C-alpha cells in the first residue's frame, strides 16, 4: 500500500458511521452482511448506509457481491492488512521489540474486536 492509498483509506475511516460499518464487517468475516442488515445494525437509513458503503468500497476497504436480491458487503482483509503494514513497516527506527506487542496482539478473538 502506498501513501495515497493509505490516505484514502484513513479518510474513509475518519467518519463514525463508516468506522462502525467496517468493524461490523470485520466481525462478520468473509461471509459479509447484506446492505439492509448493515443499515439496521448501525441504525441508519438504507440510503445513508449506501452512501457510506460506496465510500468504503471506493477506498478499497470493502467489496460487494450480489446474492439473489441482496447486495452483500464484506471487509477486504488484504487491504486492511496492507494498511496495518503501511503503518508498521518502519516500526520504531529498526527497534521491532517496541512494536512487538502490537504485532503479536491476538486480533481474531472476540475480546480483541471490542
């Protein structure tokens, strides 16, 4: 990930509703969540959630697929990993022991997502 891509991603995440949507999709995993269910869970109108999903999709943080009559959105885990790597790639001027706690944090446990 380059700086321009990181800035686009951070810009998309700098809005509360979009951050909540992305966190919801991360919890849902690869199966994703239908747009209507996202709107219900984050308590915004369908048109509002559609706007935010398009911004997240434009930033490469989510992807959409059609499933019958629904559009299902999923987190783009490769992009999220790239964003984390972008932040950590020059960790502490060559002193990786400082970043070790962040790099080894259990990210896939329910408590880590809260």
